[in-house]
């Protein structure tokens, strides 16, 4: 019975699931993703800190998400180990569990090569009258010619957001 209630509640959240390029210009864009998940605050933080469990191997330099780690403290590295070296994908700039928010300076992949400023904010909130949380990512990017990259980056980020939401028992 409890599983049926949870399934029904998460189905209700499905109507609020969204993913989109929310704004775009020649030199920037914003992406917004939101979806219901059946996870506690602690489970969400643990998942963010453990992207090896949900990040796609196809979107790594090494070919394996097992090489990715996230240090959830201000200044902490979202890094990937490579043979003889590594890459810093992002840096934690805000870790505020009480406000259900984590923010990264995150010029992932090709955004590094154009010198883009990219901020990924991950947040979550209760859904009134429902179990679980509404998980939200906002990715704001500014840099020369960045707007032309919006659709391709949306494809990658949308996949990663979906994989995290699925990992957390998303609808």
C-alpha cells in the first residue's frame, strides 16, 4: 500500500517535471531542469557528492564516471582522475545544506576552452502535500559565442540531471 501511495505521489510530481533552455543570447544561455525525487535531504547531498553513481561514462575524459569525485565544501573540487593527471570540471562555491542548495563554478567540457563563466546551482525543496522533494538545477553560462552551444550542452546536462533524478528515485 505504501508503495502505491508513493508511486501516486511521484506521478503527481511528474506533471511539474521540466527541462528547457530558459534563455539564450549570442554570448550566453540559461538551462533549467526540475523533477520530483523520492529522497531525503541527506540522500540528495550524498548523491551530489558521489557522481560516479549517476554521471554518464560517455561524458567524461577518462571514459569512466568512477574516476569522478566531488568534495562538497567551499573550494572543493569536482574532479576527474586521469592517467598521470586529472581535470577540474567544477569548484564548489556554496554548500548550504540548511537551505538545500549547492552551487558550483562549473565550466564543464568545451566551456573551459572558450573561457566561459558557468554557474550550476542544485537545489531541492519540499512539495506541499507530497512525499519526496522537487530537485532543480539551474545552469547559467556566459562567454564568447556560448549561445551557439546551448542546445548541445542542454543535451548533456539534461541527461546528467535525469540520471541523478533517476538515481534518487525520480518520477
